[in-house]
C-alpha cells in the first residue's frame, strides 16, 4: 500500500514531486511517463483539497497523452474520470457529468464493459448523479458497478466499499433508511478491516452515517458518528480542508437540532 493509500498525503506529494522532476528531464522522449506522474500528483492534490492545482496537473497530463496516444485510449478515459471526480469534490456536479460520460464512453470502447476501470467509472458516475438528484440512473450505475466489483474481487474489496458508501448516500437521499444503514455499515466494516480505524476514508463513511441518523432524528447516534469522523479528520487533514469543515458543520447542526427537539418525541412520520 503506497503513501496515498495510507492517507499519508504529505509524504506522497513529496515523493511524487521528486518523480515529476525526474520525468520532466526526459519528457520529450517519454511523455506518457510524465503524464502518469502528473496524474498521480493531481490525485494527491485533490485528496488535500488543492483543487486548482489538481485541475492544472490533470489538464497538462491530458494534453501530453492526447499528443502521444490519441484521444481514444484507456489513459484518456482515466483522465476524464479524474477530472469528473475533481468537479464532484468541488460540488460542481453539473460540470462533472459530461466529463464522466465522456470517460465512460471512451472506456467502453477501449477496455470493454467488463473491465475493472469501467466498473470504477460507473461507481464514480453514480455519485455525481446522486448530487444531481438523478436517483434512478445513479442507483442503476451503482448496482451495476457493485456487481462487477464483487464478481472480480469478492465482497470485501476496497472498491466494493467505495461503491457501497456512495450507494448508502443515495439511499439516504431517497429516505430509504433501512437500506442506507445496512449499506453504509457494510462499507464501514470493509474499510476498517482493509485500512484500519483511523484512515480518512473510514471517516467519510462515519460522516455519511451521521447524515443518515440525523435525517432519522436520532441525534445522539448522529453526533457519535460525527465525533468519530472528526477525531480522524482533524488528525489527517489541514484546517482549511472543506471535508473537515463540512463534518464540523454537520456535527454542530446536529447538536443544535438535538437541543431544540422536545424531550418526548415519537418516531418521524413516514
């Protein structure tokens, strides 16, 4: 597992900057190598919420690749996947959608619909569609991607957990709370097993469980999930990271809602 996978973003960025400096020295003879390093560095920049820097790196990588391999190539599909993911991280779902659709179209033509990267494209696209409230298409993409991942890797793979996390968020948005809880708890179990209990990706699922239980008006459970998420994010992200800000705001709003609710309250009306 590399530094980025372990959530050690500063170390990953340092290593990739050195690799980038080396690749720059021979980029004219090996542009694909430089494009690959730029793409990897962009992923770390996105992970640390340096979105403008990530966008510039992805764009340069795309230019290099289009010149060396053409516009219809699996590596081009991956860049569009990553550009869409960047817009998703920014919350700009409308901008993310056409990028994701283009990446999926290239991937299907170059790798086929049974390829692991095609499954990853579907799973990521589903999260974008959820943000656009296109829930039916989002669920279809999620379930298709999940089935592919489970067939390829088994039920406890990291990609399975990522797809389950996004699917759980979709079910929460649709007020399918039972399905959401089961799905998110399964995602949490896989990530804790694979990554440990203090990884930022674990915190993402904990935050989503907080959102779920807050919608169910179980504020005590929601606050517990938010606090667990914060204890991880505050140790692994910078103070300016929007994911940390979102989780803190979620927790604060949850506590305010808990204080304002009546002492005796029946279950929410379905």
